[in-house]
């Protein structure tokens, strides 16, 4: 029996006998790793004559491919067996009586929605909602987005296939379209927050294609930037449950507000946790500004009589900051263990007077 046949027989036998993924990987490394037997044989091709390589090349390549295919096939078998074992051991008997202590948990994002509604409700805001699928007018044009703005491109926004003769619908990129709908339907004074899902074409540890946002809108006579600052500083103090917050408002640009500002707060890092309110570092926490006169006109409100302010913040990120979650992606993985660890008792309703978290 040739050396190639011997190695193949021994390798296939060891692969077949591997009882778990760790043992299988050890066989793979021993045969196909950098110093494995098959790899060492492949290296000998460089010292052969062209005639020898023409003969041995196909044989060695065939050996490597057969061993690799055997490893992959055995790996699939072991993974399937491991999954079946997990399914058997993690099975829940739904006919059993309920536990004395209910196991269900409120997702951290839902908890933060409740906390924000409690805080802003105490300030006189009401909750408004709207559709996730929007038209161009409510998502862009009414909000003063010019033609050619990057947000109107597919690298930022999810568009639907347009119906004949109509502009394509979009998955809303912010909850601001609900502000437009409220201003179109209701005369000032207006004081609302808009919680909901929004969608952008992004995916990494701190960005997801679907995430959660809360925006606020106040429209009335004689509204100014001081009202905006006071409202948001009070919110941050209540949300993070701290007595004082040092904040700054940096000039920024949003098409739908003028002037526009991003709000930063001071923080310090203690170990792996972040303490909001004091420290030596600044963290951007939300965007805000005075509602642009063009937006008021588009919604049928006279900007010479009424003014207002608006703000928006990512709920997922606020939950990360407050409750110490390092990655956004587990929010959407339906991991019961993660939810048990970070979740909240659903009947413990947050309130400003009784405590948020």
C-alpha cells in the first residue's frame, strides 16, 4: 500500500471515529493543518520534477479534497447530533402548571420606552404613533429634505418597489413623519413624544437595520431655545436618576430644525460602567433644534405666530448606557438567557415619583 493510501485510510478512519467537534478538529489539524501529514506531502511537490508533479499533483490534491470532504461531512453529522441533544434537553412541557414566580421579562428597550413615557408624561407630553411604511412627503419633503440629499439614497434608506406612476414608499428612517402628521391634523399647542421602530441600512455592534427611537415635538407661541435646553436637561437627570447633569449644546445641522444642536453630557467611566452627569469626558446623547419655519409652513402652521422645538434620541443606545449592555445585536437574537439577565418584571411600572428602574 502506498503512503497516500495509508494516510487516507488512517485519516478517514480517525474522522469517522471522532466523537465530538473537538476530537474532529484535532484530526483536521493533524492531517490538514500547517504541519499536518497531508499538508507536508503537498509541500513535496515543489521539489519534484515536472513529470513527477504531473503524476503526483492530482493524487495529492485528490487526497486533500477527500479528507476535507470527510471532515465537513462528519462535522455536519456531529452538529446535527449536538443540536438534537440540545432540543431534547431544553424541551419545555407546556402542559405543566405555571411556576410560582413567572419567568417572563420585559425587554430592556420596552422598559426604556416606559421610563421615557413616564418622564415626558410628567412634563405634559402625550404619546403619538404612526405607520412604519411612509411616503416621500412625510418622510422627506415635508421635513425640508432637498432633492439629492444622502438620506434619499439606497445606501441609507430601504425603498419599496414603486407602484406604477407613484413614488416609492420607504421604511421610515425616523419617527419625524409622525410629527408631520400630528401638525397637519392638529392645531397648536402641541406637545408630543413619538416612540417607535425606524429603519436604516446599517449593521454592526452599535448600529442595526431596525432600531428604536423616541422623538419629541413642542409647538406653541413664544417657544425658544431655553425651553428646549431645560426640557432635555430635566429629562437626562430623571432618566439616569442623577441629581445634576453638566450638558452642552453643540451647533449641528438637521434639515428640519434651525438652529440645530447635538446635546452632549459629561460622564466618567468606572471600570466597565459609565456614570452620566459628571466627569471629564463628553458624550453625544441626542439631536435637537428649533423646528424649521419651512416645516411649519409645509404642515399648515404660520411660523410668524408659532414656534417650537424638536428632539430625537436612540432608545437602544440609551438602554445600553443605562443598563450596561455592550452590544446592540443581542437585542434582536431572542436569547432567553440574555432577556432573563437584562429584562424587567413587566408589572413594575416606572414612574417619576416611585422610581424608574
